[in-house]
C-alpha cells in the first residue's frame, strides 16, 4: 500500500503510538546502539530490525525522509547502516552485499524471528528496508 512519505520524526511517532511497534522500536534502539555510534552492526541489531519490519505501524519508517529537524543525526545513522550492516564501501575491489554482514564474533548467531504461530523465520531484509528503518531511531530517545 502506497502511503505519503513523512519525516522520520513523524514515522517514529506513528510507530510509538502502537504498543507492539513501540516495543519493537525500543528493542531496535537498545540493540543497535553500536551501529548508531559507528562501531558495528551485530546479529541482535539485525534481529531487532527484522521484528520491527513485521509491525504494521512501522510501515512509514520504511519510506521516511530525514528533514534535519530530528533530535538525532539522521544522515549519520544512514551512513553507519550502509557501512556497517551492508558493507557498501566505494572500493574498486569490494563486492557489494545485499544482506547484512554479521561480525566474525557473531557468526554463530543467526538473526531469528519466532512468529506468533510458533514457526521460525530467518529471512534477511533488503538493505533498503534496513536503511530506511534506522533513520527513524534516535540515540537514547
């Protein structure tokens, strides 16, 4: 469903008004702090994004735009997500990856989502979905 593009602050507010989406956003904010700070994107962060992606009220987070009025550095978080989670560097001998790259120490932990019907989904989201999601999250907000 096509929805109007909103600012990332508005998209975050929409998600925050829903109990399940708000909880998913809380976990994302907690487990992706190292990525926000430019350090690493670990399996817990990837799993948190997967869970957030499944929330209906998070839909606008996937299309939101940084408008410069956020209480966090929206564009820096975009750069960190590309660099740390998707390894998208401009390097002549570098291969671009569509799936998040899990740091070596976390390779044994596969991002997993347990669905309400009890099944397990290990689907990895596209880089664009991750990139748009993280834009709406503030550091320590």
